[in-house]
């Protein structure tokens, strides 16, 4: 029985494909950012973590036996702060940061639309902002076709609607009462 990985001429086809894919990925990767980008990223993470911890504390932590609404967001925020502080200390020696490019703006737009989702939800319910968020992320940030965008957006919103309202019994502001 012959080994399917080897080409009849003795070349390892799988190794050639791996090398070609690695070369193509390296060509598409943005240029390295350096230690300054590591430091800025760590400081942004630190600010977000501290801000979120303060907000979570304001919701009330409760106890482990009777957790308040802010307990788990507070725990996650503390983890973000610790990891950001660690990155601030160790990050200067790392070389895996990337310079900001035009595609870096997509992450910022994604964050802005997520904040808009949070601001709109109390005003007009869960359903419309959830569908709009999915449409923006899938069609405009992800480049999906309109057909995929519509189907995935509606299904995702329906799944989360039933998951939160009926599966987890978490009251969400909503327009549709089933």
C-alpha cells in the first residue's frame, strides 16, 4: 500500500501545501507594531477593565451564595485588569503586535455598534437592535451575502430571544411577547 502523502516523484505534497499556505498568510499579515503597540493595548485593556469593575461594583456584588448582578462582570473585569497589567509588564519584550491598518477600523466599528445595541435595547426592545447588530456585523463588516445575512440575523436573534427569555428566564426588554 502506498503512502498517499507522497507524490510519485518523491515529493511530500502535504509539506509543500503547508509551506505555501504559511507563505501566503505571512504575505497578508499587517506589519509588526512593536512594543509601543503592546503598551497602548495594555493601557486600553487596563482602562476598560477598571471602568467595567467600577460599573459592576455599582450593580452590587452580593455573595457567592447569593450573587448580585455585578458579581460575574466584576470577576471578568478583574481578570481583564490582571491580564492587562501583565501585558504592560511583559509586553515590551513581545513581538506579536500588529500595526493599525484600514482593517483595524473594523474592530472599532464593531465595538461602536455593540455599544449602540446596548443603548437601543432599553428603548426599543431586544429584537430590532439584535437584528441590526447582526446585519451590520455580517453584511458590512464581514462581507456576507444579503441572503446569508438575513437568514443568519433572524435565526440568531430568535435563538437568543428564546434562550434568554425562556431557557434562562432572564427578562429582556422586548417588543414581541410570546
